[in-house]
């Protein structure tokens, strides 16, 4: 989806085709026995990069949001309840839905997302997005994200800082700025957001295409012979 199929992914999203895209990210090419992939982190030692990956990794959600995706979300393979909710919302969305799923490859890249799945760390390493609510996380729900200018920062609640000081999530914002900012938050500097980043309504490609066809037909039946002989023509002897 991000390498040989990257062009298809980009154009499907920007056209807002009525399809659901679920991208499983395990940060490795498991089917080709452990080659590094477009999401493998810098320095990753694999069979095809014995001295470490030197390609800057792609961030799938950043790419989707940059292509103006109308629905963008992330979940984790082992968080079944959350994953079910995300996939149901994606299926109900009109237009292109893009869902990234953190998936463990226990053969070639085991433990890549331990920080997001381990009971001891996941509360501080992930942040569950809820529309209209402040960005709060942590085992004791005592940490949050606020903006310092245009830069997000982690703060602790209760030391002169309340939930009203935090950044509030708005998945329906017409501009993708907030969604993109959230997609750039990565562990360990930040908790990694899971849930729906963006869900907006925009015309679908097929609706626009059908409208154009209907408008063209309303002007009368076409004439292929006339069309073929219109404009500049050449006679080849």
C-alpha cells in the first residue's frame, strides 16, 4: 500500500472513492521473510538491511491526511473492542475511509508495538481520541496534551493546569490541521493517538461523475460519427 501501491493509495484517497482501506502496519515485510518496509524505523536491522535501515520511514496517517482523506483512524490488533468500533465507523463512512492497524509480526518483528499493548505501559503510551473531549491520558488519567504555540506538549493535570487548558479533539474540523498534528505524535516523546482522527463529509467521486454524465445526457443523445470527424482530422494514404 505504501510502496508499489502508493500511487493507487494516494489517488483513491484524493478522489474520495467510496471504499474502505485497512492498512496493516507491522513495520516489516513478513511475507518476503523479513525485508524492511516503508514503515520500518531508521536503523532497523533486517535481512535486507544488515547495517540498518537508512530510508526515512513513512507515517501512513500523515500520508492519508495529506491527501485530504475524509475518514482517518488508527487502532491496534489486540484491542478488539476498539478495533471493532473503528472498523464499524469506517464501514459506515461515505467516501474513502483509511484505517491503520498496528499489527504484531511475531515471526520477523515481534514486539514492535509492545509499548502500545503491554498492560504496564499502554495507558501512558497511547491516547484514545474522543470527539469533543480533551486529550487526556495516563494510568491515572492525570496527563494531557496542550498546545504551546503551534507545538503540542505533555502536561500534568492538577498543578495549576485543568482540562480546560488542554487541546480538545475535533474530528469534524473542515481543515485537516489538527488531525495532521495528532498524526505526528509518536512514542516515546508523546502518547500515540488511537481512534478517529478525522471524519468529514465531502462529495464522493462516483456521485460527481454520475452528475456530469446526467448533465451531458440532458443535452441530447451524442453522435459518435460526428465526434470522430470533428475538429482537426488527417487523411493517411
